[in-house]
C-alpha cells in the first residue's frame, strides 16, 4: 500500500477535547473518523487491525469446536417477547416499525436468535455440547458514549452461545472458553489483563466473568487481593467488614439544625462516619408508587448493581418531594411513612451507639442499638467494597483498580431455553431444557484497548500480531532518482514477502519519521542516499526503539527473523 | 467438522410453498433458517460459503487498489440530508429516533458516508484515483422479499466507492472494476452471466451496468441481440420501431359502448392493437394535484423506469375517480381536463389512421393522424422493448431473457461530492468536485445465485472455490469397530490437508449418501468394510458424478489433484 493513496491524514497536533490517549492517536494517525456521537467510520489501517483481531478470534473459537453462523441484526418483536426482554430492556435497544407497521428491533445480543436457530434441529443430548458464534455489527444506544472505540453505540462483536445437557458439562465447556479467551487476549497483544467474577446483568443466569484490561481510563472498578488472588468486579465484590465497637447508650434526640450530610453531622457531633447510619433513596423502574430507602453505615456506599439484584428492578435516584421523607434527616427508627420499602446493609448488623436521622427537620437520634431498637430485620449485602477492606477469602487488605471490560462470559442456565420452550431428549427418555452459556468480545474495543496499553508519547505501537502492516518502508530523498529507482525495487521485493506500507511521498525526513511513529507500524525500514552508499537499510523496532543496520542482501531474512521474534514475544 | 455436532438438520422432503430450487435446497440442507419475512439466520455451511465469497471479493478489490474500510450501519439524518436522499428515498429506508430523539437511519448504501470519510483528508488531484470499499450488513425494507436469499431485507454487501479527477480517468478505473467483477463472478463459479447497461435509479449519475446471471427465476428482463452483442436491462433498453402504415382518413367518432380495453376495442372495430393509441395514467409521488397520462401505441407497454427518469419523480398507478378522465375512453385529442400532464411515446410519431378514446363515455375516434391532429408535441422513449423488436445497433431481432442482478456498477459523476461540497485542487490551482463511481455485490445473493445455477435434482452442487467444505468424508458401517478406528485415522489425516465434513453418524448408507448429495460438497470420500478390504476409498465428484477408486496410500495426493482440477475448471 502506498501512503500517497491511503485515505486519511496524519495530524501533527493532539485532537481538541480528547483526553484518552488511544482515541487521540487513532484520530491523529488516520484510523478513525467520527460520524456522530458514538458512531465511527473505520479507515483502512483500523479495518486491517479489525480483520486481524477477527482472524485470531475465529481461530480460537474454531479450536474449541465453535461453529460460525450469522444472525440478523434486525429482528422481529415476537422473538424477543418470548424471553421477556422486549419489555425489560430499556432505551439502549433500538425499536422501530417496518413498512408494514410491524415492531422490529436492532439486536444488542443474540440469545433469542441462538435458541431460535437450534431449537427443533437439536433434539438429543448426544448432539451437545456445541457452540455457535458470529462476528456481527451490533447497535446499543448507549447513554454516554466515551473514549473513542472504548464505549460506542455501534460496534463489531463476536458473540458465542453454547448449549449443554447438565451443569457439570456446562462448567467444563465454560472453562474451555475461559482458557480460549485468555489465549485470544494474549495473542492480540494485551498484557495487563485479568478475569474477574461479575454481575450477570440483563443476560440473567448465575455465574459470570469479565475479562478486564487494567488501565486508569477504565470505567469499571475491580477489587483485587494481592495475597490470595481474589478478584471481582465491584458490582459483585464482597469483603469482610471489620465492625468498630461503640459504647451502648440509650436513645437521645439531638438538635442538628442544618447539618444534613454525613460530613456535616459528623463535624457537629464530633464522630466519624463509621458511627452514622446513612440513608439513600431510590426510585424503582416499573414501580411509581414506592420509594426504596437503603440504610447502610456512613463509611459505605451503595452498590447499585447489588441493589438491583435484590429488588429485581432497575433503580434511579429519587426526587424526595411528595414522598414525606425528610431530606437529610431520614432515620431507621419510627419511619412511619407509607409507600417506603426499607433495606438494611450488612454493615449495620450488631452495631451499637450509632447516629441516625430522626425523620423530622433538624434532628438526629444518637445511641441507636440496631438489635435492640430495630428488632428482627433482614440484612443484605448492598454496599461497595472500600479500598483496604479485608479480602473475603484470606483477610488481606483489598486493592481497587480501574479496568476496561474486554470480554465477558456468562453461565445463563435455562433462562432462554425454558422461555422459548427448547427441549432435548435425555438418555432416559425425559425431556429437559438445555443449559446455555454465552461469550462476548467487542472487536473495536479490543483494538482500542490494545492501542491504549501499547502507545507511547510518539503515537501508537501495534503488537506484530494485529498491526495493520508489518513494515513501514521509509525511503528518504525520493526526489533523488537513484533513490527512487532503488526504493521501487526494494518495495517490490518487500511486498512479495510482507505487509508493507510504502511511504512514497516526497516530503521531509521529519514528516516521514514522525508519521511512521504515530501510525505505530512495528518495523520501519529506512533507506537514504547515505545508507544506499553502503548497501544498507536501517531497521527500527517501534516497540523497543532498537535500531539495526542490515545489508540490503540480507534485508528479507533479517525482517523475517525480527517478525518471528516479535510474534514470539506475544506467546 | 463432525456432522453429529453440526447445527442444522437435513430434510428429506421439499419445503412447502418454496418454489425456487436454490431456496428449497438451502433450507433442506441446513444452510438457512428464516427468522421472519426476508430475514434469515445463516447456519455454518452457509456462513462458510459466505466467508469464501468475501475472501475472493477482497482479493479482487485489493488487486485493483481497493482500500477496505468500515462505515456505520446506523447514520444520522443530517448526513443524508446533504445529498437530498433522506427525503427522496421511500419506505425501504428504515428511520428511527435514538434515545435523545435524534433522527437516525439504517444505511442502505454509503455514498454519503464515503464522501464524509474522504472529504478534508483528500485534497489534491494527485491523491486520485482511489477506491474504498467495505463488506457490511445492510437493511432495506423491501416490499416483496422473495426466493430465499435472492431478495431479502437484511444482507451482507460489498460496496465500493472510487473518486476521480476527470471523466477519462473515471472511465479507465470503471473499466478496471468492470473487469474485476467479471473475475469475481467467474471465480465464485458463476457460468451464465453477462453485464448489461442499466438504470441509475436512486443512485443518480449517468452510466451504469448490471451484472446479470441469466436464469428463469430472475426478476429482471434483459434485452439481448445475438448478432451484435447488444445487451441492456429492460429498464433502459431501446429498439428500432418498425412503424406500420395505415391509410390516412379523416377523423370519425364511433360508438364503442362498453369496449374499454385495447382488446375489446380491437375486436369491435376489427383492427390490431398496433392501430390503437393506448392511454396509461399515473400518480406522481410528491405531486398530489396532477395526473400523468402516457399515450403510446396499443402494441407497446409503458416502461416505468423510463417514465420516472423523464418525470424526475416516482410514479404509481392512478385511481381515476375525481380526475375527470373517462376510464376506457381516454384519448389524445380534445383532452381538455385540468391537472393532466400528457406524454407521447416515440411509437406514435408519424402514425396515421389510428384509433383513440373520445374522452366521453362509450365513444372512440378513428382516423387520428398524429402530425395533422396533434400539432407539435414532444415524443419520448417511454415504452418497453418487445421480443422480436429490432436491435438498436444492428437491426437483428432482439431476445428477452430473465436474470438475477448479481452486481452493479455506477458512474455517479459529481452528484454527492457537489451536494456535500467535497473539493480537490487541480494542477492549475482550481478547485473541483471530484467524480465518483460506486460498485456493489450482495454476498448472500451471490451465494444463492451460484446455488441456483449449479444445483441438480439431488441437491446443491458447490463449485470448489466456495464450497463450505472440500470433502465429505463418508465412512459406512461405523458400528463396525474396525471401520470406526480406520475412519478416525483417515479423518485425522484428511483434516490436516483439507476442509472436511466428517459424517460420523451411525446411520444407514442411504441417509449418508443422500445427505452428502443434498449438501453439495464437491468430493465425497467413501470407505466401507468392502473398500477397506482392498485398502481403497471411493471418491465421487459431485459436479460430474464421476467415481474413482483410489488406494488409501494415494488418497491425499489424489484428492489434491482433483481439487486442483476442480479449481482450474473455474478459471
């Protein structure tokens, strides 16, 4: 490929308003062009990376027996009504009417389509396990697209669905795909990634894992124990709560005036947040009548993912007007207000000497003894893990890191096969709903994640396995006819052996060198009048900056050995 | 791949209500499953064919310098308003509102996106010509999906867009892609296809060609001259009109009572349709006020594609109530009715002694001399070519055949670059809008077209180049442990060298042989206790039915040579 014909330009300056490194470089180096919020066109360099990632994914999916299929993007309402998701999924799913006024949708995931494809054709337990997968465009109307390809509305995704006749067999197959995912991410060049337990969210099911690339730009919080290796997404992470002991006192109402927040109340009463009872109020989607009030210790925060699972409903911040709740003075004693559902976090169990709101303007109540004053209530795990909390497995202090979700795998159980009435016959003649698991990887997000992890101050740095081209051929002084002739010759022989981007422009050496670094091609082959005088070319490894002079007669063989070494560095 | 794990079943019987061979076999052989009208899931065998077709398309596009990109499926209204197509395209384009109430659409083609991608980054004439292409899902809300994958609502398409600085350079590049298309269709195994001149339709522009596979199930009519090679889609085909001469008479009104159609009037007056003037009335989209009345000779039919081009508007059959037009008696003389636009077809020019309606109930007028009675009117080419009409080039009689449009290429001119204000600088410093051309191939339709052309009474017959697997390995009597052991061994060695579908089922020979033929895999390798006794396998070529016995020790080499021969048969 000649760079003079390559569509897309290289920009000297950082892009205004873009504060994610990979996004900035992908825009600057001519990989992406934004069409509108969360929707991009991919230029050739990005599409070449895309195709290489897809090839690696295909190889690994096929290696665990995956069968590639293709589901439609547009599906009819009926298919999604069977699983109940037509109504349970909100605005992120696009719905429209076709020309015959029929309700249609853009598939954001394909569990329903997978069951539809297999049911009636898979009839017997001995056809299981199997996995079908596709690589297809998906559209999810994200509320907050961000960070370039990291969170978009339209993206290419590999989604896979496996079917199983019992839990043990599901578990074994799930582990195979888990291992396969580790190989995929390693092969495409990711370094600092881990798998963590995660929430099953809109997929349903019991057990799920997310593969996370650890990076400061990540949107997810991951809880890690360096000692025993415990790791989980914040949404499901737990910890051992060390409960401080306060003196048992009798209840006493105190005037706290305008002190409303935990901080203000603590300052006034000269106590720490850990001695207070925090109240957080939520509206529940699909329930306009009631308000959910979560009580938890003042040093904790509500984990909304956990709350959703407990309530079985989506939640949103509640406007307290007209609820009868006294903002800033809500308390867990004598809360005699209709249409309020109260929930208590584990952090409150057995606490004594605590401070809570008095449910009247300007007053708090001291000396709350949970067991004595509340009587029998249920406690739930509703709070987030704090940095330094004790590991639930080994008790060591937990760390919290940021991560990008680069893949996820779910054990779905029979949610979809039951809803859609797919059955298989077992050896004893009985009919059961098969178990399912599903497995996703976003191709564009993988591209951006690798770009984020590998880039340096000069630009992108592609791992050899997914680089758009292996070699950036960079002759200087193409206005010199001798160089020009030699360059064409060398380019011809390079192109026979490798993927080459040929910088055939007559521009300054500075522009050429800068562009080669910005675009992140793994090996630069430079010739100039001076190098040609010695029959040499200068090779530069983008990843390490290492420079090697090679005789032109050894050029091809040297490049082959460097490429092999760069590939080995990934395995 | 083991057939026991392959998702999808083979059906013994034809599928009810399906009357297109390829569609029937693709359903019966486990390639497709319908999700709803015009929307299908592709099972693994179909997806493997799909991927092979895509690979061939990529190779040929890259060979003419194509750069693969990826445009979004979902685009914002603004992009399509620039070209005017947001309003000019009808119900086949899906429009919806996103979560922020923004108007979005599903792209049915990507001229706007292509200009958006290139503008501002392509600035100078010396960056041209270039071509960008993508392989992407498209959704078109077809009114009448039919024939399985031949006409669907959702499909995978390769669409390409080239940019040019002048007409000559455009013409040269267009020819390169024209040749490339011929290679693609040949490589994927199409036999009886031709390129014909065609209508530019919603794309706009001047010159266009369609690649047509000639087959009776085609929806398009193609006009062909066997003598000089003239060929054109009916929508644009012309012919030399041989005008019969009738005696010049004076005008005479005759009572024709209930005779309304051309046939009834001819029977009553004892004349042939060629002596009558037919009137056909159309409503025009975007113009509720007027009616277009086309007058043409009674032996001709209106070519609506031509009419649309003349009017610059889409047309539909008109309900004559309240127009003042007298159904069955509309005539070209004294048609003094407001809000009527009249158009005259070339077939009427210079005709004498003709019969037309009298614009009053029950009467027709004889003796019409067009030149004498109408005065000066403009004549247009608005009629369809009839079988046997004379070739416009050489005068030989024309044939009409049916065809499936398997690809199309358009010279778009500056329609999109002008509308979107994309300019490039020429050597003399002037700025111009570059010229464009676009090029499409539907991948699924190509699959179905090849299936239609190659199948026989037993099922599908894939050409080697795009077969889902090269070899159907078919051991009989797998219940015999010796055969079973040997089969596993042979399968292992086959899989190392070829793409193999292994029929590992313990079912009757009849089922295995029938399935292998139905699925259309090019070579069947059969072993049985009897063949193993002679250390032999029986090879059957699906395309020819030829059977060859080979020694097991020569199996791999024999297969290699057969595969090479089958590939050569396509080039």
